């Protein structure tokens, strides 16, 4: 299953890279053939790198939840950029930076990586390191140094979506 | 019409990239600068790529722009995390007016 997933992902990316019309040229068929062989080999030999329980990616409910998450995520990305624009263009630089500690309830590694990446791209926060279920977050305007409070502000807005996708 | 839309999208993208660069100059320390540059450059590049996609339509160029967009969205935050973590481990100090550093306390 793991090997098949890696093969499929690589082959789809390859197909998108060499996509060109018309389809029935010799060059396109050669591309297709080489891509198939290479992704098959990489899939067989490096399939172990893919996370355990990869069958989750084929669940329609999770894919649906992911599609719900995308607009929420993009909304926060745009908010983050307006926030940065405000802080950068303000004459007195309204920043109050610091590194705070937050906890997450997400269990799976992939989910935690997704959470850390989401935290980095959203308003005023940058994940510096993750130790177990603790994420250290650099915050450009610290509103609370308390772990509970910071978790409520930074993590909660993504956690419930990501838990439905990855846990 | 399609050209117009794509030029507007690319213009927004360049504007966000510019904001990121201003942040890079104005903010005081490495971590704050990483914040500004990562966020603004990611969204700016996404806008430019969507502009390219709208301009060229659904062909070889447009699909490559779409792929670039997805990879940037995954790799930019990861790279920012690696830079911040590496800088902290090798002893880069936070700005002197920073309010707290829980990471430093944890390391002791």
C-alpha cells in the first residue's frame, strides 16, 4: 500500500510535468514510459519513507474535510499578510516579539507537520521547533505568555479541522 | 480581459513581495524578519503563479505554475522552521525588547 501510494504520487506529478498537447507524439509516449519505470522503481525501493497508515489518504471523508480546510487556510494566509503589511508600514513598528510554548492534541506526525506549517503561514506566528506535543512558536505580538492562553489563540483555530483530516 | 485579470493578479503578487522585502529591512531581528519574508513572499509568489495560470490557460505552462504553487506552499514554511531552529540552536539572540523566550528556558 505504501509503495503503491508513493508510485501513484510520483507518477501523477510526472504526468503533470510532462503534460503537453497533442498526446500521440513519440516524445510524449517516451516520457510516459520512462516516468512509469522510474516511479515504479522509486516506489518499490523507497516506499518505506511514506508514513504508516497511509490508507487514510484514500478516505473520502478526510478528502472532503481537507477541501473544507483549504478556504479557511487561505483566508488566514491573506489575513496574515495584511497583518504583516500593517506592522511593517506602521511608522512605530507595533511589535512585541517572543517565543511561546503551545500544546497540541493531534496524535499523528503528518498532522503535526501540517499544523506547524499552518501556524507558520498564519497571522504573526512562526513555529520554531516541535518536541513531542509541544510546539515553540515565535509570536510577533505576544498577547499571552501562558501556555493555555497561547494554545487557545494560536492552535485552536486549526486543530479541529486538522484533527478531522489526519487523526 | 483574461490578460487584464492576470496582470492584476501578478501586480498584487509583486506588491506583497515588496512588502516582504520592506519587512526584511525594517524589522529588528532574524525571527521577525523570517516572519515577514516567509508570509509575504509565499502569498506573493502564489498570486504571481495564479496570474501565470490565468494568462497561459490550461496548458503545459499553466500546469507547471500550479505545481510550483503547491511545492512553494509546502516548502516555504518548512524552510522557515529549519532556519529559525538552526539560528536558535547556534545562539542567535532575540531582539532586546522581546518579552519572553520559552525555548531558551526549555533548553537549560
